[in-house]
């Protein structure tokens, strides 16, 4: 699966450069980041389904839970394995993308080259935080859900809402005529800010595309701490749920 993700991201990055016009490297980097942000959550879901959901669905716990160790060690160990593989793959994808974008930039130079140094590292760090939140949510759903398919539905539903509601609120603020009763609609969406992290704000690709630190939001420490705290809370809730889970 990791090799397939590497291949898809490489093809998406290379082929999208042909549609870039005068900004081939920027388009390639943009499409590559979008592909990574779509495929890695899918990989997280598949891994969590295999390591945790199948554990309960196929009754493998009849063997694994007979060892003299806490249930939390089983959960945290498998969560750490999923996270290590995903973050390692993210690092490999980042290095691959740097090489491909530099290759494209050498063939099709552009007036404002993309920034593949410190800005790109910041983009990767916030992307890793986004994946951490999704991995903890998938782990929680694997513990409490009755079917493995709910892990896929719940994780991707959460991802779509958490990545989009902030942009929708901002759009309604600038384009008030898009819907009727704009204030009520914005107030309803604003409630999500108290329940979900703003994963859309963690997309910092503009830093790498244009190389300007002005695109870094002023409240980035709050984004960092709130998302990290949300991930820790979800993981703690998953451990608590597994401790109280009754097996037939």
C-alpha cells in the first residue's frame, strides 16, 4: 500500500506539471500535496481496520488479551505502529516530491520558484499534525464501532467536515449573498469550532508555493496546541473505552 501511494503521488506530481502553463512547478507541488492529504488518511483507515477492527471482529483478542499486559499497551502499541509507518511514509513522500519538483523546475523554470526549504518543512509538520488527529480518531472509532466499515465512514466524514467548515465560514463572511439567513448559517457552523479542530487551517501549502511567511497565520501556536490537545484527548478516550469494553 505504501508503494502504491508513492507511485500515485509521483504520477500526480509529474503529470500535473503539463497543465501548469508558466507555473509548472507550483502546480505540481500543489497537486502533489493534495494527493498526499487524500491518500494518507485512507492508508490510516486501512491500517487501523487491520490492526484493531479485525482484532475484535475476528475475535483475535481471545489470544492477544491472554498475555499478562494491560489492554492500553495493546492499543498504544498498535497506534504507535500505524503512526510510525504513516509519518515515515510522509517523510519519504516529502523527499520524493522535493526531487520531482526540482526536476520539473529545471525543465520548466518559473519567475517565482517554489520554496522547498524551511517553508516546506513547516507545511510537512502541520500535515503530520493533521494525520495525527485523524489517526487518533480512527483508533477511537475502531474501539467503539461494531463494524470495520464505520471506521472508514466516520474518519472520512470527520475529515471532510473538519477541513471544510472553516473555509465555509470565511466564505460566508466575504460573500454574504450566497445563502439566505447568512448569520444563522454562520452561527450554526460556528458551533463546530467548539467540537472539532480546524484541520483546514493546518493546510499551509501557500508557504511553499509562494515562499512568503506572510501566509503563516498569526494564531498558528493556538492551531498547533488545540489540534495536539484534541488528538491526546481522543487517544485517552480510546484507551478508556477499551478498558471498559466488554467482550462476549
